[in-house]
C-alpha cells in the first residue's frame, strides 16, 4: 500500500467543479496562456524547464502538459485569487518535491548561486556585458553562454536537504488531480 501525503492546492471554481465531474484533470498549455495573458511566455520559460526535469522524477502522463502546484500548508498555496482550497491525500510516488525559494528564482528567470562568492562572480559577468538582470539574458535571443549558465544553475531546484515535507522550504507538484484524492474543499 502506498504512503499518502497531505497536500493543499488552490483552484478556481471552474477547476474544482470540473474535477468532480471528470474525476481526473491535467493542465494544458492553453490554460496557462489564458491565465497569464501577455506574461505567459515568461512563465512558460520556467514551466518548460520544470516539466523537462520533473518528468525524470515522476513519470508524466501523456495528456499532462504542466503540473498542478501544491504545498503542505494551506497558507503556502494561497495566491490571493480566491477560489477554493482543496485538501488532498496523494500517493507519495505521484508527488514532485522541490525547493520553493529556488523555484521563485526560476520564475524570475534568475541564476541560482551556490554561495555568495558564486553570486558575486555571476553579477560581475553580467556587469561586464552591461546587463543588470538575469531576465534580460533569458528573454533575449543573445548571450547563449550566460543563458546556458543560468539554465544549468536551475538544476539545483530538486536538490534539497531531507528536512521533511512540512518544511517551509518544500513545494510540491502533481501531474494530475484526481477526485479520489480530495479530502476536503474550503471556499477561499
């Protein structure tokens, strides 16, 4: 029998209703484009990296294009968008765990430094090229060496100390939402 882990996810009324109707949901690229509009391409750079690496950790179903985001603590999933908090009991082997601080750096298209010295060296390299921010590199068709260095630093996303899932440092994602995992729904 599989170990289950308590997760929380925040979803819109539409997603919540569809979950109970369809019993199983996946995320499609078009949903992300619709949600983020003109900023979707920025998010998709980070999301595409996440997908390429996360599918090596937990097999991605063919019909899933992107993951659903979750956390151990309901406060960690609140994004101010209203909707519903959904408490889940998910088989542990279906969960992709990651470092939330590092994920925020990736969402900002930023370099993940090993330490302060590494960060200072990276900033010096940017300054040499007249660049003030990593996102300038990542959103530009130029700077292939710097772009590769930033992308390589993102590999650290899934490295984390074994400090337990309830740590404020850990985030979670799942490729699918299944209605059978739902334990509780709270209007936000």
